[in-house]
C-alpha cells in the first residue's frame, strides 16, 4: 500500500500559503468595513430620493383627480375654463417631473462621488497598511536546513 502521508515540504508550503491568506484577510477587512459604510450612506440617500418621488406621485394623483372633477364640472358650459384647469395641472406635473429628474441626476452624481471616494480612500489605506506591514520584521523559515 502506498504512503499517503504528506511530505514535510508540502505541509510547510501549505502553511505558508494559509498564512498569506490570513494576512491578506487581516489587511482587507477594515477596507470591507469602509465599503460597507459607503454602501449604507448610498442606501440612505436613495431612500430619501425614493420617498420624495413617491410623495410627488401622490400629489400628482390627487391634483389630477381634483383637476378632472373641476374640468368635468365646467367642460360643457365653459370649455376654455376646463382647458385652463388642465393647463394648470399639467404645469404642476411638469414641475414635479423636473424635480424628479433633478433629484435623480443629483443622486447619480452623489453615488458616483461617494463610491469613487470610498474606493480611493480604501486603496490608500490598503497601501499604507501593506507598507507598514512590510516594514515589520518577518519570520523567514526555509525548507532547507541552516548550516551551523
């Protein structure tokens, strides 16, 4: 039956690779926390824009219903008044759409800015961490015997 026990050199190499993975995880973990915080900020910003959008949609529906009632009341007797009511509702609706577009483009710029800033800060901190760790003395075990 063949010998299936791993060689010492293979075991040492596996341990070194595992140490490198653990060291990398220790370096990257604070960066993951930074990125998560940036995502939380983006989520909060998106939530506030969404709430404002739904509030404007609610206003559009209620003012639209009011405009239809007013137009129905005067449509046969005074079509010009009905058109005036419709024009006023449309003007308000266009204003709400302009607000939607303005907030949406502002959200896109904010998200891009925060994401790029967070990535740049995380990259800078990662470089600083790696640089500070490379300055530290390391245990340099080898697979070969050290001559005496």
